[in-house]
C-alpha cells in the first residue's frame, strides 16, 4: 500500500459505495478515484465489498499526475504510447488504456 502518513484516514465500505463517490466526498473531485484504488491495491474499482477498510491519503500526498489527470490535463505519457494513440483510444473507448 502507498504511504499511510499521519494525515491519512480510513473508510469502511458499505453496500452501494463506489470509488468515484468516495473520491468526491473525500477530495471534492470524483476524478481522483484512481488514487484510492492505487493506495488500496484495488484492481476492479466497481467490485468493492461491504466491510472493506480503505486507506484515504490526504490530498497533499496524492501524486501530481493523479490530480492533473482528474482535471482533464495530460498525465505523463510513456514513450511506448504517444499522446495521439492515447487520445484516440480515449475517444473510441471512453478511457485511455494504462
């Protein structure tokens, strides 16, 4: 798991919870849900079991790439996948592959 500094908090999931809503309540930005997934090693953000305890990092500990991506700004792009390919994928499938 990513760092669990003193400003971190936890959330115990209940039926109907999802990462987008949790990111909205925690950070005021639903687009930051990947930060919660990464901090908790979640591979399927739509499959969160009630009772699961999630680590919520303080916003200042989130990577700048996550914040930029959530606000529609480009994050780092690897040399293997130029921006044009990533944006075409996003237009065709609704999300860029990682």
